[in-house]
């Protein structure tokens, strides 16, 4: 049991040392001003796209008031979908 705990402690220490060294090796973000300019440019393009994009009109669905008519319409739609699937 002691060997297992010693081994696990060694692995944990090794991972901690690796993370600490990996943080030091990372280069500083020197290209940040260029990235900011590109980000702002993309945000402007996105805003323009949202402004020009109109929401497509949604067709109004008129459902029959009578439950029997509604049931018949649903069955017809289902049969049409089934026929279309069988053709494929």
C-alpha cells in the first residue's frame, strides 16, 4: 500500500512540475492588437449581416375547428409523407 501511495504522489508531483514548466514556456500574447482589429472587423460584418437579414415570413396555418376534420387532415398528411418515403 505504501508503494502505491508513493507512486501516486510521485505521479502527482510530476504532473504539477510539468504544468508549472509548461506555463513558463508559453509565449506572451504579442499579437493581441492585430487580433483585436480583426475581431472588431468581424463583429462589424456580423452586425451588418444581422441588420440586412430579414426574418422570412411564416405561413399562417389555418387548422380546422372541427376535430374530425383536423384528424382527417393529419391522416392525409401522414399518408402523403409515407407515400413520398416509399418513392425514395
